[in-house]
């Protein structure tokens, strides 16, 4: 019943976004996804990662068959595109396999096996649809929010020492090697999430059920709620508002001045500023930071290599979001609190709501709201008193981190205490009888 309700809600949401996109003369998420059945996909690695996520419900033999069919279909598509000189990209085969498994689940499976396979297909399609939905959301933010609040966020960012300007100069000093590494990490975040999720879901095929809580749930909820904040607090980012635009896309025509990353913006009374109808208003909060934080949290119980990779992905993502000028420091700390609040709510829902769960979620939501309100209505005070507001912002974020760690540790099941095994006493040797 829960999966059926979730499916209906998701379908209704996709239809609403499709209608909204059509209103602006562009195809919506459902149309874009349907096109990828035949035409070149936007992201082949994401489709194969989604197929890998679905295959957690399959046996090893079925997995080898699925991969073989996907690769074979992609080879055929590649040859046809090469012959007609069309755009080259792989991934159609993976999408065909996912849809084929959905057909098999409906026509060839029954009972729990059908439900399990449909859950795997649904999880894969949700990941793919999440990407398409995100693209449509970004389009809607650029069309419906002509004025952005970058001046407010940049002014408040003085309390943190303008970290985007500092990181931008550091990345610039690393040259092409550092830039390419950070760009690859930034662009493959969804694929990295699937790798960590596969470790969490590795026992699904054997146990024939999904765990109560896993990384994909957190990813999807972050992607669902984050764009709603974009509509409330539209921000384009320092490279657009104070720079030349990402990778030379022409943002300088709308920027206040070409200041990023060498000259911090002056402290002045902020005002909403108009911006183009193309650039997404996707900065507050930083969802890349939110997703990387979720990966870091879920990697803590994995083997050492996953723990190191999770920490690296978080650090590299922070370096990319700041160093490429996509986000302000205020976006970053808001993204961390945003993730911890969502993660706490999902864990509390999975184990059953109690006082500690309600308190943690309420506190995280309060801190996140206080961040947004202070950025909007106290930016000048924050900029002119950085030694007061800077530590307060960091301490507020740290308090949510501490509360999350402390509360979730209390939620962990404790190992039963076993009484020490009593060792049998050695038998006394028989004494010789006295005659």
C-alpha cells in the first residue's frame, strides 16, 4: 500500500512538472525520459548506475544476463548512430533492461517476487526520474524568479570570510589537474551515491527484502525538497552574480561586477537584483553539499575503503562547490543542516517517532530556518560584525551535527549483555583410604 501511494504521488508530481514545462514551451521530465528510449541519453553512466541499483533484487545469473543484454543493445545503437553520424552516447540498453524487467515483473512474476522486482525497477526509475525532475525544477526557478538574492547572501558571507573567493583562488592555483579532478567528482555525484547504495543493498537478493532505511531514500527526499527552497530563496551563485559565468557562458552580462575570485564584494546595503531567464536559482541550500554529506553519513558503517572514499567525496565536493564559484559559504552550512534534518526525520520514521526524534528534527528545522531568515534580514549586521556572527553560524551548524551524532548513537541497537560462562570446577582427586 505504501509503495502504491508513493507511486501515485510521484506520477502526479511528474505530470504537474510536465505541464509546467510545457507552459514555457519546453519538454518536461516524462518527455525527456521517453526520448531516451531511442535517442542519445543525457547521462549514460547514470542509466547504468540505475540498472545496477535495480539488479540488487536479481540473482547472479540474472545479473549477467541483464548486463549482457544492455551492452548488446548499446552496441547496436552505437553502430546505427555512427552510420548516420548522430550524437554518440551509451545508456539506452540499460534503460531497455529496466523497462523489460518491469514487464517481466507484471507478466511473469507473482506474489512477493513480483513486488520485490517492481521495487527494484521503481528504485531505478526514481533515480533516473529524479535527474529529469531536477532539470525541470531548475528551468522553473529561472523562469519564475526574475530577481535573485545574491547580494544578501554575499553580504552575509563576509561573516564566514568569503570562503568561495578563497577556494576559487586555491583551485585556480592547482591548475588543470585540480580543476579536472574536482569537476569529475562534482559531475559524478549520483554515480557515487549508487556505489554506496549498492553496498547497503548487497543482501537484498538473499534476504528478499529491502532494508528500512538506505542512502537512495535520503537522496530522493533531498532532491524533492531542495528545489522548493530555491523558489523561496533564489540565488544564482558567485560566479554568475560576481563573475563571468560558469565556463564562460556569458554571466558577465548580468553580473554586478567581475569580482570573483580575486576581489571580495564590497559591504553595501543589499537589494534584489534581476537576472536572466536561463541560469538556475539553485544555490540555497547547496544540494551538492547535502548529497555529499548524505554519502559521508552512510559510509561511516562501511569498510575502510568506503569510509575513506566518503570522506574524500565530501571534501572534494566542498572544494568544487566553493572553488568553481557555484556556492557561497552560507549555502554550504545550510546544506549540511538541511541534510542532517532530513536524515534524522527518515531514521526517526523508520524506527518509530519518539521524543528524541521529534526534538532533533525540530531543532534542525529551526536552525535551518534561522539561517535563511538571518541571511535575508540581517546581512549587514553579519558583515559588519564577522567575529560575532561567523562563530555563531559555525556553532549553530556544529550543534546540529553534535545533536545528530549523539541522538543516532542512542538509537543504535545495543549488543545484549551475556553473563560470563562459569567454568566447571575440576573434580577432586580421590584420596587413598587409610587402613
